[in-house]
C-alpha cells in the first residue's frame, strides 16, 4: 500500500486549502492548479489530495491531473515528490515516455506504482522499466507484470526471465514459469537493442493477427478433419499457424499465455509438452473453453492432465464427465474422477464402447460399491 501524505507537513497555504472547512472558492482554484506562490511539488500534492476527496473540487482536480499546465508539471518533475503523487501522475501520464522516465527515476517511487506501470505501459516504457535490473531482482513482481504485458517486446521478456532464472527467483505471477524457465535455458538470449529485432516483430504481428481473427472458441475449432480422416489446420487459421511455427519454444510459451483464443487452441496441439501445458494454463482462458477442450479426443494427455489437476475446473461436473469419457485422458487421472459421477452416467459408461475398457470396468466397480 502506498504511504498516505501527511498533510501537517505541507505549507500552511496547502493545509488551509485541504482543510475540510476551507473556503470552497479557494479549493476550486486549487483544483485547477492555480495557487499563486505555491511550489509546483506542493501544488501537485494539493491537486492529488483534492482529487481523492469528494465534491465539485474533486471532479475538477481529476480533470486537472490529466492535463496539468506544463510549468506546474515540469516543476514538479524536478522535485522529490511524495509516493502517492508519483503514483497518481504515473496513472495519468502512462503514454508520455519523457514524463514517465522522470517519475520512474524518483527515489521515493512506490514499487506498487512500478508494478502498475509494468502491467499497463507501452513498448518504449517497458524497455525503460526493464533496464533497472537491480529493481527487478529486488521486486520480482515487476518482471511478472512486464512478461504478461502484451506490449513488452519478446526479446525483453526473454532477457528478464533469463535474469530471474539466473538468480534463482520463483515467479508465481507467470503461470507457466516452470515451462518458460526450462525453455530459456535451452535458447540464446538476444542483447537489448534500440529497435525491435525480427523475433519481436514476428511476435507482435502474430499477436495482432490472432486478435483480428473473428473466432468463437465455443462454436469453432482451429482444425478440421480431412477427407482422409486426418486432422489439419482449417484454412482460416493457416497464416496464423505458419507464423507460430516460426517461433522458438520460449516464444510459443509466452504466446500461449497472452495470446487470444485461436492462438491458445493452436498451441494446445503443439508437439512440445511445455508449450501445450502453457496454453491450457493461460490466465486468459475461460471455463467454457476448458469444458470443450476436455471433451476433445485429439488433445494431448498433457493438456488433459493439466485440466484434471486444476481444482477450480474439475468442480465443473461436465469437465469431470468429459475427462472420464475421453479416451485420451490418462487412466489414473480419469479413474480418480469416476467416484464423482452420477449413477445414470456410470451405467452408461459401464456399457459404452466409446470409452477405454479400464474406465468401463472402473465404472462397473463404482456401481457395485454404490449397490453395497
């Protein structure tokens, strides 16, 4: 939590404005950043605190913060601002790299603010945040936010994860950190550069292409069955699939976690277990997608095992049923879920020729136990 501002340490003029009983006209002028003689740093604090309050002055102050007069903003940036003031300015000036660079360099900036910047910033600002390795190592959550930010260059994401792996950090905010740390150890990490490298461009274009596709993962699939009975990529997704095939394992893993539904579904079918595992564990995946994937008879055992190990997902009865009846689900995983099925479904499974013989037998045994 960002430390609150101690009003008693502000100049008397500022305290008078912020006094709940202070003159409304004075508050209204201050909310517009108009207080003759007050230092820019103190004026910024006054505007920030007025914006945090309620009433007409608060609304004016919020508008002012978004469009501060240049002399006030530049004067404040030259001072040692309060952590709360830095945070509020950062949230309003995220798209102004020159302003943000000065805010990020302030000694009293709160790490909560840096984390917010890392999560929301654009490409150029992400590059600036990523250069402070000492800060990244001291506050690993910043690495996590940068990695999961779609605007962060792929090469930069690789470098900061490699930094974390080298320093034996555990990044719990990256769902597939184990997978990406393994992949990073097997790849050559590109040096930082002023401009995006070819891999960065490929990753960005792939993200954009996936986002532009009109795709409903609950009604469509990225694959179709050919006349020969073989599964192949649907024509609509061939260009996207071609881009993904050019990526390294580490790039595919990150795409699996931050990409859109089409990219996730393509990557769930990747032959590399690390990639498939990352795709099903994307924080963007929705439960209805999981229900459909759990029923798919072309998904790998790794994907189905990951679903079964997720306690939230297996609370969904349909997911449990799909996993039990899916021949691709590893038997120990499916057998563990059999006792949770309803009796009429157990009877159907016990007689079904569409499930494996061991699962049919497990269903019969469960029915016998219920009968006793």
